[in-house]
C-alpha cells in the first residue's frame, strides 16, 4: 500500500530576498550597487564546508572570463562547485529576485550554468522617497524591522497586485508577545499604504497561534501547496490541512502509512503551533510515536525548527534518534536569513531533485548549490541518513517488537544488535513461524509500549544473545552452553510479556490475545528444551529451524570428559 502523508500547512513562510551582508555606497546599479550588501572580510565559512568570499570580475580570473562588469559578487566554494552570486541593488533598495548567478565545476572550471534576472523597468537611482521614520510613523504596533524594496512581480513575500512600480518600504509588526503578525507595504514615493505582506515566524519565541497569534488569522498556502503537489507527484497521496488539531496531528504520527510529514508553523526546535489554541511539543511526539516506526521524511518548517537536532528536539523525536532510513530537513531562521535565503525557491528546487530519485542529502546539497545564500547563515539544515531516498516510494510500515525494544532502550548501534537476528530469520527460520511473528508484532509492540520496563528487559536480552547469534550465522563454532540461569532469565521475560498482553486484551481483542499467549508459550517450551546445548544445537532441534534453507554451520566439537 502506498504511504499516505500529512502536509500541515499552518502558516506560510514567504521569504523572497536573496542578498548578502552589509556594505558601501555606489554610483549606479550597473556599477557597485551591491556594495551595501556584500559580505565583508577576507573569508567566511558557511555551512557544509562552503567557503564564502567577496570578489569582482577583475580580481577573480574564472569569473572574469564570463563577466566584464565591476560588480561585487559573493563567491561560494563547496566540494564540487564554485558559485558566484550578485544581488542587484539600487542605492539602498533591494531589487527583489534580480541577480546574476554563475555556477562552475570546481575541478574542470567548466561553466555549468549562468542565470541573469534583471528587470528593465528599474531606474538607476532612487527617486525622492519618504524616510524610514516617516514610513514607520504610518503604522501602529511594535516595529520589528523596516526595509526598502523594489518588489518583484514573482514575489512570494509581498504578493501584492498590481506589482508596485515605485520602491516600497516594508514594515514588519509584532504583537505584545513579540510575534510577527503583519507586514505593511508602503509606497515610498507616494507615501501611502498599499497592502500587506506575509509575516515570518519569529525565532526563539513560544507562539500560540498561526500568522496572527492574537486574532488567529492568516491562511496562505503557497508552501504547503508546493509540498503537497510534489508529494503527490512522487507517489504519496497527501492530506493537506490548515491548523489541524491535536487529534489529527497525532493520528498521522501514530500511523503505519504516513511516510512523509511537512509542517509550516511558528515554533522552535522543540515545538510548533499546529492550531490557534494548540501546541505540539517534541516531548509529546516522543510519547505518541512510541510503538510506531520512525518517520521516514519530515520537513520541519518552523522558524527555529532545525536549529537544534539533538535529544528532545523535533528532529530527534521524528527520527526516534536514528540516522538510518530516516531524515529531517528544515529551517533555522536566525541571523540574516530573512534577507539572504529565498526559502520558497529553495524548497521547490529541493523537492525537484528529490523527485529525480536523488538521496535527500544529494537533493539538499543540489538545492544549496542553486541557492547558496541559504547556506551562509545555515538557514536550511539536514539531519539523518545521508544515503536515504524517498523516491521510489518508501513505506513506513510497522515496528516489530525487537526493533521497538532496542529503540525504546536507546541501545547504541541498534543495527549491530538486530542484523544478526535478521540474518537468522532470512536464512534459517521456517516462513510459517516468521509470518506468525509479524502477524502478532503490532500487538506485542503495543504490550511493550504500555510497560517500558518490559521493552528494556527485551533489549537487555537482545544485547546479551546477539553476539551468539552473530557467530552462528557467520558459521563460527560456538562452545558456550545454554544454562538453567539463561533459561530462567528468558522465561521470566516471556511470562511478563504474556501478562502485559492479557492486561491489554480489551484493546487487542480477547480471542487474539489468547492466540498470542499460545504463541509465546510455544516459544517458552522451545527455550526450556535448550538447556545444556549450544545455540546452534538448540536451534536445529527446535520447531523453528528450516534445515534446507541454508547450509548447516559447523557443530561444536565434543570435548573429552575429564578424569575424576
């Protein structure tokens, strides 16, 4: 069955400026108009090993072969590419989306592509305009920041129609709690209010609502619609919502079908505001996802969502602390991210490469190469399995009890514990018993989830006996005999597991609970018969062993009795 998805479109983030730094004055937009926003200093280190410097075509030989102006470019050097970026400015005004971008192969120095976005209706210099102070005096509320723009017809952050021809002041307003609730667009020449832009989630605050936390308003949909479209194209039927309640969010986290999860909301690395009166915390996700497999793909689009990805974070809990077959991607909108990274364009580019079948990390790096400004302040981040892809479609599936146990107990290197058991299953066990195990797995896992100490006990046994299993599947002789103490330890666990199943029989079903108890008792009988045998000998004499499934590994050499 193809995996379903949840696309939580809570508050659309629309950031459309692609600029860099701070700078100097200039004579015209055809000369050094980027001066005010160039990165100062010799070299800066960006995220993912990207080196950032400021150059001109005259000072950089490679760039000078293709660009003859004296414009300032920001140069990004990564492992495999060199990218030059120039943001167009008119005096102190940012020309939204106008830029020059050249990308080269780092090794061959071959030009891969050149982008040139340059509107012809933009003047060389600013006309007479009202001052920043005059613009701010026209709006009420707490002012967060004010910037001067030539707004693009393709703007996501300032989607006002018709597109203003004059430069505009954009004034971001916060409520009493510091939440960015509005962006006022003011014609800087005529001095009149034209409309509203899209506010950004605010970093480091605990929000209680969507765009406007006080009035619970705002429902822009470009970001979630973009993700929904790509997910459907990839083969994941997607449920898209605005402001889902806790029941809806929880139902998709507690799902064996939801494999890709996207959220856009006010929040931090530890929470997101999923509706006007509800907050989802990472600690809640940790509880909800107990007994279910990790989420294969999560896009955490809260303002500070990916600033921290360690224990107790959203990223960590969606991945259940794993870095195998699971990834989180998202934003950390600190510093100058609102001025440097066009997140909508980055997201669309990222999903395009994911759809092409690249690993999520390859798609991430490719999008970063296309929009390198997103890396200067680490505005977009990745955590998880760098070799994992979600095209073709992956299924989330159900936890088997053993996987649940090692995850719940936070066993280090869980694959090293589980892989010998998987090898044993595939090469040496009868299919009928393997099928029964997986048939009962969801209910056995639920029983463990209701008794955390039981899961830890199971993990302890797995860690103890995994090396013995590993030697067997590798064909290495085993001399160690199974003792009465070993048997009592396992039997104690099976008895406790049966009690937990029966205590949850109303949820599991009375008849099914009895079937599971019978299955456990059958296993208990096989364990009881293993005393004094090696692991291999006990397995071969059990009802589970499939003698024709693989070659029999070496047997223990019998030792001569000692003379007494």
